[in-house]
């Protein structure tokens, strides 16, 4: 009995940790969007991660509701806050994106809202009990993996450009902290739909942090090398002129 009580306390504790780190995760892009608003351009930033986050927030909120799964109210609270913030980010991105990017983001947004609406209506009108939990849990897990997998395009850009300019450190760190907390929360609650996607998210965030450690000084080194080569090219004619 005492053992069960301790597990329940730990389960709630890691849920609270998950909420704290999750809110920090949702607030992390504010630095990026401050830059977008200031420059009035989305530059090379991708809007897909924010759409996938919104997609996941919708299903996370739904999955955490009492009539879908038990003891996951903390998940619904976090996802509701995150959903509002992600919707704001997507709106800002649509305002300052290029026409081509706006068309792409609008199309994905329409698809996201359509899929969520269909799954929500089907789960309420036709399914009950474990079947409802299974459908909503699968949708939640898949969108969660998609959210964590979205930065793969940014990771490819980091490797290609040898620069971490478009992969903010605090965003990667927040993903790692949040996904790790929720993975432990799911483990304590014996919920595979929470464990699996967050374990994957923790792993991918760890890879992002490793890439950041590898390439964070590459831009400085490149600038120094370019300055050195410029000085060499300029110095040679000057010496010839002196002779």
C-alpha cells in the first residue's frame, strides 16, 4: 500500500516537472519570433515544427481528458497552454512568411485541424472505454513523434551549414527536459502512449544538443579563417607596392 502511495506521489511530481519544463519549452520560441517580428521575415526558420507542436497539443489535450484516459489531467493542462501559444506562433509565421511558405503552412494547418476534428468526433460518437483510449492514444503518440521529429530538417541544415544559428540552444534543452520528465511520468503511470514518444523525443533532443556542442564555434572559426585569408590577399599587393 505504501509502495503504491509513493509511486502515485512520484507520478504527480514528474507530471508537475513535465508541466514546468513543458511551459518553458513552449516559451522558448519567443526569442525566435522576436527576431522574426523585428526583421519582418521568417528567414530560413521552418514553420513545420510549430505546426507539429500545435497538432500534438490538440491530441494531448484530448487524450488527457477524463473520459478518454484516467489520471492524465496534468497533460491536458499543459497541452491547453501550449496549444494557445503554438497557435500564436503559427499566426505570426503566416504573417511574415513568403507567399510560397504561407501557402505551404496554410495547407498543413488545414490538414492538421481536419484530422483532429475527424478523430475527435469518431472517438466521441462511435467508441467507448478502451477502444476510445486506444484510438486517441495512438493519435497522441504519433503526433508526439511527429513533433519531436520535425526538427530533423533543422538538424540537417546545421550539419550542412556547420552553423547552429537556426537551431536555438534553449529550445533543444527544453525539449530534452520536458520529454524526459514526461517519459518518467508515463513509466510511473504505466502508459505506453506517453512513454514511447517522449523517450524518442528525449533521444532526438540529446542528438540536437550534441550537434550544438559540435558546431557552436564553427561560425566563429569560419569568420576568423575568412578574415585571415582576406588579410593575406590584401597584404600581398601591399608588399609588392612597397618593393
